[in-house]
C-alpha cells in the first residue's frame, strides 16, 4: 500500500466510523461508553489522526453493530490490504519483554488473528485467558521458547510448532540465549 493509499484507507475508516455513529444519533461519549474506547481515541480515529489497532477497531465495530470486515472493507473499498514490514501502526506492543506486530489486516475476519512476536533473551509474553474455545497455533522461526498453557508446558526450538488452548492463562517465554522470533495465530470461535 502506498502512503497515499494508506492515507485514503485511514480517512475512509474515520469517515465510516463518524457516519455510523451519526446514523445512530450517538455522541462520541455514547460511542465511547458502548465500546470501551476512550473518547479521545475515537475522536482521533474520526479525524483521521490515527488508525486503530485490531482490538480497538473490533470494539468500535461491535458497538456499532457491524462486523470488523464490514467496517474496514467498506472504508477501504477493496478487499485486498497490504501490510508493509515497516508500517509502525501494526506494532501492537513494544517493550523490554516483547515486541508484537499484528500481521492481520483490519479487514480480516475476527475469527483469526496473526502475529509476529520477538522476545529478547529472558523476554516473555504472559496472557490471561481469552474467550472460551480460543486456540493458539505457534511456530518458532528462530530461538528457543517455552510455551505454557494452564498447567502444561513445552519447550520448542526453531522449526517446531504447537497448538494449545488459550482460554486459560498462557505464556510464551524465551528460554534461549538469543532473541526468539515466533509466529502466532489466534482462532476465536
């Protein structure tokens, strides 16, 4: 996606959110209360100052009574969306423990989320239980990680994959002596 196309998607998404909110006769405060997203974030989205993360876009879509796919596809006009490797808007989290980059476009169906996760030596990603029935599928690109799901755990090396329940507390921990890179798919029933 060129910068111009990216800007077009951003402005059309903001316009779509503003239109749907207006059709319902809601103020920004009412939409914020309905979706659990701050008024200031909603305002930034509507003014095309930021693109929402997948989580924020999903919350907005649910509150407005549309699917995430409908919200984003209607905004972009095309079902194809390219995510460039250097597009910082898809960095979901970046701190001393891990870096998570969303590889799923905003127009992806909610039943599937795709992530690239970098864990520095000793880094970890600990998660509370997700929705009932959620599964995660993880493949190690390089490094060594321990995957924990409830009371179970397994250590994986480059090339290894694992599927596990994510509707219990779970974690991915770098147990090696180099940065680990894993690819993670979440499926939500």
